[in-house]
């Protein structure tokens, strides 16, 4: 039986993917998805932003949906409200994306279940920035606190 805690293997496998899609960055640049997009691209990831209305986010050309990705990606980072996550996961499954990272706060039990039922690797309830190396001091501190209080995925 799968546990709700992600394994470190799933996290490392996701981070090993150098091409990702990201759903949840805004045109204003002020959402957490934008911070993730900036951090990923700064570390050499090729990230395809997905936005239903924008042509460009953070200087990168957008596609309107995961179905419109111009090339395969190794995974998708989801940074949307939980009520929208299942729709994004269903789109990812239809697009053949094998890995999903539901940024902490984006998870939905139905979306997690859909991933697991379809064999899609899912990371949930974790902040990608805690695991993206080199982590900034704040994220290293967050990781340390999590390790002491709640435990980290192993």
C-alpha cells in the first residue's frame, strides 16, 4: 500500500528530470509559481510555463495547456489552488507526463489518487525549494526544521 509520504527516491527522480512543465506562474510575477520558475531556470532546468491566457511568463513563451507542449517533459510542477489540481493532473495524464510535483499547498486527495491509480509518480506536501540544490539558507532552515519536527521523506 502506498503511503502518503513521498520517498526521497521519488523526489530525487523528479529533480533528475531536466525538462519540466510548470503550471501556476502568473503574468504579474508575484506568485510562488514564479519563484519556482526562476529558481528552476537559474539551476539549468528547461522549464515550459503553462498558462491559459498568457503568451509569456518570466520572459519564457507559454503554452495554453499541457496538451500543447512542443516536446515531452519529464515532469510537471503544479502550483495552483487544490480545487484546480485534479484538472491539471488529468491533463498531465492525458499528455503522458510520468511525474507530478504538487507544490506544498496545491495537493488534492483526488489528484493524488488519480496519479497513483494511473502509475504516475507523485510528490505531494513538499516544497520543491527545500530539495532543489543548492538550497538558499531559508530553505535549508525549513528542511532542518522539517527533519527535526515532522521528518523528511526517506
